[in-house]
C-alpha cells in the first residue's frame, strides 16, 4: 500500500477511493483503500465541539452520524449483546426495515427477568427527537435532559440521521464533524 506523504501536523486517514468523504468500508480489504492526509487541527475541530460554544449552529453541526442501530425485530439477547459490545453504547436506536426511528432502549430497559428470546419492541420507548435543521441548543438541551445524554436526530419521514451525543463530563459533543 502506498504511504501518505509525511506532512508535519497531518495525520493519514483512511478514505474510500471513489469518494472523498466516505468512511472506510469494512467489507473492502485495507489494501484497496487509500489514505489521504488530514490536518491534525481539522481532526481536533471535528471531534471537539464544546456544548457551550454552539450559538448560531444547527443540530446538523453537532450530529454524530456514525451510529449503529438494532432492528425492530431484535430480541432481548441481541439488545444485550449490542450494549456489551461497547462501553460507549448508552442508547440503542430501534429502527424499522425502512430505517425509520421507532424507539430507544437503554441497558436498564432490559431487566434480568426478561427472557433472552423476548422481542425488544414492547420495551422500546419513543422519547424526544430533534430535526437536523433545528438550533443546536435544542439538541444539546434534550441530550442533557436524558439519562443517556443522547437524543436521536430524524428527518421529516422519521428516518434516523444520527444522534446528538454529549460526553460523560457534559462538556463536549461526541463524534461531531
């Protein structure tokens, strides 16, 4: 694989060769993906948006678009495995076959007495959501008001676009950019 040129203050980031902004495709071998250098300052700017520095921004500017979901047909066992896979997963977004948001789950919504084969849909709760064009302060306030520090971002057809996520210190948005 060709190495990215060494530029002081630049970091090589995997990029899909066909489009400039698409993330790496895990299905493609790494040898078929290319690296393009990205300024360190740009990476810091994408990852570090303080929750108190969002005047004039909309929700799209603080949305973490890379998220995983669980299908509405999932079982309690699958939801438990979803949370066990990563400590950063504090909210599971349940979507239907068309990608529409139908509810959310937290680990506390999966009581021990529930059978592993039970469906998750009766446990999923439809909580507050926010549109990507709304002011970022609304997304922040909704995320801060939730136990998970997250609020789903949906479009006009209720399709899940991403999440406004606040870190545990309640100072920064997670995964923005």
